[in-house]
């Protein structure tokens, strides 16, 4: 044997790598079979067996007993066969033990490569089987090294990778730092680490609260959804199956101890805990807190809501760079359009005036259309005859005529806008042609004003052009 004490080696590798012993023995048998065929050719009938008693892998070559030997590698004469087995007959198959030491260096190297590859495959299978059921769990590890922005994490028996896209932007890591992350995915056929980790996934936030809040593990409190902008802010909604337990209070904990532990793990990420509600409109109002909501208009067909807020709460509802409404939209899974009361009232008045601009519509009919949800000529043009006939004193002919008139009005408005746009464009071209020569002094006048602005003599007010103050900050 070119591998001494094979039994001890098999047991040690099985223990260190966590690979089943039978898998290792099978890999060795296939490797020696490959080495034998490498040495003597593919036609050779070879069988490899592991001897439990001696701890040795034995290789046997089988040949058929024949009267006339035409293929020496596969056949043996009756005379030679009787020397091995006196009772053999023509057609029997006789096996002789081969000396593995005669396989040679090339065959041994081939066997070594087969063994290494089989061990890698077996180790990969063992890692996959051990972690595939742990997807969605939190795992602890130690930062081992960095590879093109990715963090390679030592998880004990194997390595995991924290890709750059799954890292919180403001976080930095050093070698030997301890790290907690979510097992996002487990890959089977891949080179490099098989365990994909994440610290930005919303499920990481959910898993952290599961470790901190016993009521969640017990099923009393249920997490209904979560949305994150990693490192900045997060929202997640909770509901309680027990009327005596406040789901928000259970997640916050005594003096905020539970939620603070999660915030500390997320390096200061702000967390809003929202009570879930079965009514989508009320749920959206709670998700947009602390902003006050005046009214909500639901469009179930497009899965969207128009949220009207008082003017003073517009910046609060939208949040810094649209953060609050964006997270609320992700959490509620509704498209949200937040507008102020002033803008909403102006849009409604313009729509009402557009209805009155049609010759067939008077004030009373406009009010009736308004009550039925037709707030403008555009909405009226998209109405069906069945919808309009539900309005009092309207016949089918009146409804059809009204829809056609609304469509014609919209087309005429589009033509007017196109004509005015072309006129403005032509006027701009004429001004450009006229300014090619004679207006140079005007340019100098404009330059003098710019110079005054630059020197500080003519300045805008202090608050002009500045960003609105975000009450959340």
C-alpha cells in the first residue's frame, strides 16, 4: 500500500472534516480503481474492497477461464486457472490480488487527485446538509480576511461570505472582529464559501427581535412585516394574538431595553415599531406616524393610496429625502402619494371648474358627478355609460354624449398646449436670431448684475433656497 495505516487516516479525516466514514472509504476505493485502470488500461476488470479487519484496501483483478486466450488482460487459460483454483472450469471468473505498490508514481498521483476531489465534494455536501435548514437564522462568526470588498467569516467548520452589497454602508470591520449576520442563502455547487451572509436584509431585523422578545417565539406576538434602509432607519409592524398584551410594548421592553439591544447591534439604526391593522388605510396612517393624516383616497385597482396631510405635517410625512414615506410604502405594500391639503384643494377646485367648462354640465350636475367620484373632465372621459346612468335624470344618450364631449374637450386642450408650445419655441428662436449682434450691451448689463451678486451688494433673503427643516431630525 502507498497509504499506510489507512484505517487511522480515514477515522481522523472523518472526525476533523465531519464527513461520513463510508463516503471516505468509497472515495478511496474509486481512487484505487482509477489508478489500476491508469496503469493497466481501461479493459482490465478491477474490483476494490476495503478490509475492515486489516484496515487495508485490496485490489483484485478478475479474468475469465478460457480454452484459447485471445485477450491476456481479460482471460486466463485453464491450466493457469487450475493453479489458482483446482476446481475451476471453462467460463469461471477468477480474481487475483494486485500489488498496489506496482501502480507507479503517475497512477498514485491520479489516485491522490481523485481522493482530494471526492473529499471536497463530500465536505461540500456535509456543509450544505448542515446549513440548508438554518436559512433565516442568525449566526456568529469571526472576520477572517477580505476579498475585493467582501468579508470572509470563519463560522467554525466552514467559511461564510458577507458580500459588499449585504454590508451596512457605515459599518467597518477588522480581522478577528466578532460579527453577527443572517444566513441568507446556502449554495451547493460553487467555488469558495457556500454560506451567504447578510446584515442588510429585513429578516435580519426580524431575527434579532426574535432573540430579544420571548413573546415572538411563543407565538403571542407576530411580526407582520419589516422594511429597512440599512444603517439609517427601519420600520416593522407587529400584531398580538392576546388582547391583554401590547405588541409594541412587548418589543420595546422595560425602559426600552429590548429595542435598545437591537439598535446597538445595528450600530444606531433608528427603529419604528408600528401596530398592524387589518384596515389598509388605518395601517398606512400608523405607518406614516408621527405625521397627522387628514384623509386617505384608496385606489385598489392600482394598489395605491393618495394621502392628504395638513401643510405643516407634509415634511414630516415625507421624511428626510423621502425616507418616511418610502419605508411606509415598503411596509404596507401600497404605493403612497403624499400631498398637502392646499395642493389637494387646488387640484379638486381645478377639476370642478373643468367640469363646469363643458356646455352640457351645470352646477347641480357637476355636484352630482362630484358625489359619484368624477372630479374632473379627464375622469369623466374614462367613465362608462353604466356609471353615468346611475346619476339622476341622465339617460343613456345623455351619458354617451357627455363622455364624447369630455374626450373632445381633452383633445382640444392637448392641441392648444401643442400650439402654444410651438409658438414659444418659435419666439425663442426669433429672440436668438435677433440677439446675434445688437444686444451685446444687454449681456454686459446682465454681467454687471451677476458681479453685484458676487460682491454681496444684491443678495437673496437668508431663508431663500434653503432646504425645509425636517421636524424628525
